[in-house]
């Protein structure tokens, strides 16, 4: 007999399904709840006996919407780290179990939910929302006995000191924590004084890793799969971020003008970038063979392609090409900008193609251009020794 939905608790848990990290949706048998799970885009796993969806902020919001009014959604296990022996978690090969972490208490969960609503109203990107919520959650967990409203300025500074001296996190990570905590107390609580004078870490200036044109060519030649080669060619030829690549839709191809429309890039800004002739030929061959419906690159269930899959494609190609530099998918974007600069493209155009708000961000590529440095003669070479 079906349990009444209004009295049912739907539990969200971690699940590793076919090496992908997913959200497991657990509830007693109920036809209405099954319909809600399907509405949320969930699929049934015969192996794990669970409904599941990809683990993304967007899917999490869809789950809440689907079960609204039907059941109470308990996220305690999802916020928690997976524990060994969990019924909903199967470890991927060679993955070591991590120690369990305390879940946010009800007051902290309520504060995080309020923060998420504010961020969504302000139309922050899903990636930024996820980063801010995660940073704020760990900040709250550092003070388990305190209500979020009772955490004072001196507590925030003590947490910063802990992150800098004990955890030894990077300056960029610590700056993200500051941004998240400041947002919570300024925009959610409405108490700007509490965070006005907290210290920011000094900005790090690290030069990006760049592949040479020869290395990029070797990387692309190392990929035999048409879809995989098309993915890497587009990232390099258009200077795309990984998130921008997986969000591309068929309508974003402007083939007659050999342009690519990037919707909702960093800062939620649209921009036009390049669609090279070679990339276009590869894209058209890919479209004829794979026939995607909406997203340019689709996963097995028709959703957007997985970021982890793109990263895996890149690292396999990098290894096969014999490239030993510590490069990532984002290195292709850095390489795109540097190679354009070395070919004489004006920095203002490169800034527009990359979608940078400030020209100072684009100017970093002047420091990694080897061709410009190669024309400079050391004064030592002019000495008569």
C-alpha cells in the first residue's frame, strides 16, 4: 500500500554509478513519488536499487522542485562525505574512502538555503553558487556550537587564520572563502559591519602554463575518436572555458559567419568567438555522424556532456602525445590567447574573444609569449670576454 506522500521523507545520498558521481534518491515505494523522481529526470539503477540523477546544483534544484508539496527532502547524507559501507555509495576503482564529515545542523541548513535563494535571485552562475555554498558550509561547520547569526568578526578572522596556517590553502581559495562569507553576512543577514574590515589575502600572480603550437597539434593528432577530437579542437580554436564547451547548443553555431555564440559565460555574459575553418569541418562531420538534438555534445542520456569526461579525454590525449607539462583542459584556452598574441592579434580583440572584463587579465599573456622574449638580446652577449 502506498505511503501518504505528505508524511514521507525523501533522502538524497551520494552514489557512484558507472564511475560518475550521482545523487541517489531514496524513498518508500509510492507511485506519486516515483512520478516525481521521473519528473526530476531520475533514472532507476537495478544494481543499487535507487533512483539517481547527475550530481550538479541544477539537478539538485530540479529534485527539490519535483518533490515540493509531496515530501520532505532530507539532504543530510548528501552534504555529508560518503562513508565506507554506505548502501548508496560504491567506490570507484582505486578510490580510497575519506573520513566522514559532520553534516550542517538545521540552523546551518536553513542559512545555506536562504543564501542559495539570494544567489539564484541575483542570477549567479550555478558554478559560483555551488562554490559559495560549499565554502560557507565548511565555514559554519568550523563553529558547530554556534548559530550562524552568532558568529562574530573575530570568529571569522580566527577561521581565516586557521585556513592560512593550519590548512595552508592557496590565496585564491582563501579569497573565495572571504567572498562567500562576505556575501552571506552582507546580502543574506544584512550586516555589512560584521565583514567590512576582515582581511583579504594578497593576490597571487602565477603565470599560466601554455602549450606550443607543435604540442597542440600533437595533442589533437593523438585523438582518434571524432567526437573527442571535435571537443578539444573547439576548446582550443575558440578559447573556451570547460563550462562554456559543455553548455554549447546547436543554435550557438553561426556557420555562415564562422562564429560561435557563447551564452552565459563567466559573469553571465554572452560573447561571440571564433569558429575556425578546420574546426567547422570537424564539427560538421561530427554532426552528421552523432546527430545531437539540443546540446552540441550530449551525454548518454541526452543531457549535457560531463566535465569529467572532457578532462579524461584531454589527459589521455596528453599522455599519448608525450606531453609532460602539468597541463589541464584550461591550458588550451591559455594557449589560444598566447598564440593569437604571438601572431600579432591586438590585445583588445583577444580580451573580447576570451570574455575578460578587464584588459589587465588579458595582459598576463604578454608575460608568457616566448616569441617576444626571443627577440630580446641579453647585454651579456655584447661583452667582450
